[in-house]
C-alpha cells in the first residue's frame, strides 16, 4: 500500500486507476460545484455550468491529441462494444466489404458484430501465434471495394500493441484505442475514426469517446434509428439526449491532469519507464517469468506473463494481494498474470511490482 494515502497498487485492467489528485478534486466539488449549491451530477445538461465543463473537455482533448479541425469529437455511451455494431451500421453499405485485423479477443468481437451486418474479411490475423504479436504492415491484404479497415491499437488480454499504423490510402482507417488512448502521441489525421471507452486512461466507465473525420461522417447511412447515427451526436454537440455528465466532468479533470504532467510527451516517457521496470524483471529472470508478447509487440499498457506452473502463479498472486496489489490476475480466458500500467498508475507501483517479482523469484526459484 501507499503509506501516505493507504491506496492499493492498482493494476486493474478496467475500470482502472484514476489520478489521486483527480479523485480529490472531484471529492472537494462533489456537494457544491462552482458555488452552485449542488453537485454537477444534479445539474441540467442544458445549463451553462455543465455546458462549460462539456466544451472545455472537448477543448482539452483537441489540444492534447492535436485533433484537426475537420474532425468531430463526440461523447457516446455503450462502450466500445456498441461501436462494434454502430460502425458497420453506419459505414458498411451493400456491395462493399469491411476489413478487420484480428489481434485479440476484442478485435474478434468487433469482427463478429460486423459479420451480422454485412460482408467482412480478415486483412491480417495474429491468431496462429496465439496473439503474441502484431501483423507486419506488409502482411495486410486489402481487397477491392473495402469500406474501411478496422484495428485494435492495444490488446488488453494478450498484452500486444501496434507500434506504427498502416497507410491505407483511400480506404478509411478505424481504430479501437480503448486501452491505450492518450498514452502516447498519435497522428489523428491517419484515421477516419478513433473510438475508446473511457475506463482505462480517460476517466470512469460510462463514457465512450469518438473522434471522427467530418468527410467520413458524411458517408454514413442516413436510414438508421436516431440514436445509432453518429450524425445525431455531431449535430447536437453530443447533447441530443442526456450525456453521462459526471463521467465527462471527470474526463475533463483527467485531461487537465495530463496537461499538468507535461502532456503526452511526458506521459509517454513515464509509461515507457514504468513498463521497462516490469519487462526488465521478466527478461532478467532466466525463464522464471515468461512474457506472452514478443518483444517487438509488447504493450506498455498491459504487461502479460506466466510462471512455470499454475500453482506457482496462484502463490505469486496470493502474495501480491497480501502486499496490497490489486488486479494482477490474467484475464479469465487465458490465465497467467497481467499488470495494467495505465497513465494513472504511479511509477512507484511499478517499482514495487518489480521488487515483489525479484523477491518472489529469489524465494521460489
């Protein structure tokens, strides 16, 4: 535990750690926001107080991510899982095909949803290697009449991450960045659409961020129910219906925290340092710990590894829990161990995990 605040070393995969200063700020304003005598959760989403928070959050996103002016920034609900269906509903017309790169469970789920709504194909897949790598850019095979190419930038379950993104030319590129958005600079102009659930690096669960190019949005299917059209939210500044106001407020606080840290350049450097602590412990263990991802595809956000036996893993996780670590068990579908070192996870927590791993190896190796 952190001795000053008694907070856990939180490595949960999502919902995940939030900056302590953000939580303290929200706590101080919880009962009385801006002298209004009520919480922001109690305010009308049509009122000027909330509107200022809403718009400032968009301003901060544009600034931190260098989002070009010809992109809309939208706040939706339903998580990335709803986007899996909304994307083909809006952008997969009859006579065209949607291309997907499958690099893990979530990209497979996205493909499965698209299959229900139109013609699809896999442009590349990492499944043969048990999702331990990212396909090389040269492996991507785009067919004629491709409506868009979809990829998942970071794979929380298997611990892999795209280092660079393909140039798809005239084919729109769409990315699910739920688990690594805001963790490093990204050239937004390479994408026609980026989307992300907030609960990893942006804020609490309940808000879904969509960044979409206006010219791409103009191609969307107009014959859809109102709430399934991206245009509905773009036209109304994401205020067509009641948005998740408290979640957007907290997102704004997180974005301000990122800015105070020095922006994405500083966040990137810290994330690299945090991940290196744990990966170095794995690499120096002479096989006691075995990383799942090949080194060239290792995620800075989700560090996945196994021990020699299931019994040894259970013992390690039990000792970690006793020492104040949370969320180190691997996803139920693959087992093993996973440390999710998102933006708000302190460097000290990764140092503590490294020390625990070295101690456990010395005592059990």
